[in-house]
C-alpha cells in the first residue's frame, strides 16, 4: 500500500470513528433537528456508553419516527380493501415472513420488502393498454411513459371503484365499515357485501372467551 492509499484509509477510519460518536450538535444536524436541545429531549433516542450518538443508530431511530400521513376515512377504506384482497389466503405466511424479516434486519428489512414489492408491482403493471390510445406517428419515450402512467391511473381508479362497491358488514351487529368507523347503514339492493367483525364485537367475544 503506497503513502496516498495509507492516508486515505486512515482518513476513512477516522471518519467512521467520528460518526460512531457524534456530539449533540452534529447529531441534531444529521437528523434535521433545529436545535441540540430538541434532540436531547427526544424520547428513546439511542446513545453510546460515553453519552454520544452513533450515526447509524441515530438515522435508524429517525426513520422509525417518520410521521405517517393522516388518512381520510375514504383513504383508509381503500387501504383496508386492498389489504383484505391481498392477504385473504396468505395472512399467516405473510405475517410470519415479515416478522422474521423485522427480527433479522430491523425496520430496514420491512422497507426492503416494500421496495421489492413496489418494483414487482411496477413490472406487472407495465403492460400495453387494452384499448390503444396511441396518437398517430412515432412517440418519444417521455410520451410513451406519460401514456402508460395515464392508463395505469385509469385502471387503478376503476379497480378502486369496483373494490369500494364491496362493503364489509359485521356479522354480529350488522354495522358497515367505512374507514375508521363502523356504523349502521342501509345497503342498496344489489350492493355486494362480505362478512367481517367490528372491533366492538371482537372485543366482546374475546372478553367472553377470556372469562
């Protein structure tokens, strides 16, 4: 190893040592806190035995604290419909797999799973439209991508409308799920419905079993 390589290696090693024991001001800057005081008062923040901050652990902590967007009941109902449809026949297998991923790799394992799932879904969705809306003449790659995105959005909206037409009805009390809420509602004739159990009825049933 020549002199320049030795200097580069030493510099890299020194940088790693510094990143493993950041001071409060540097740590606050790394995760976007406005002041060191805000970082000091944050709950459950990882610290080194010497009272510093390991950059890798700090970034992982900050990612776990990423705020989740507030969903409307319509958004929640859409999400629940997608989840119901996705895991109907694979809930146990999927839960065991994701639990193992989280145990082995932490939250990063779950994020990697989401990345792979999104990539697979994009590959599956990358199909030609059933009805061609291609304008005459050759298109640029940008125009092709825009056309494909428009068609995929149209298909997604159509799928959502079809799925949202299916209502989940509690088989015990008869209330209908809509996002966060379960409420009494009259379903119009011909509305497809599937049985479910609302949280109140599930809690009562669990209480009876426990008793």
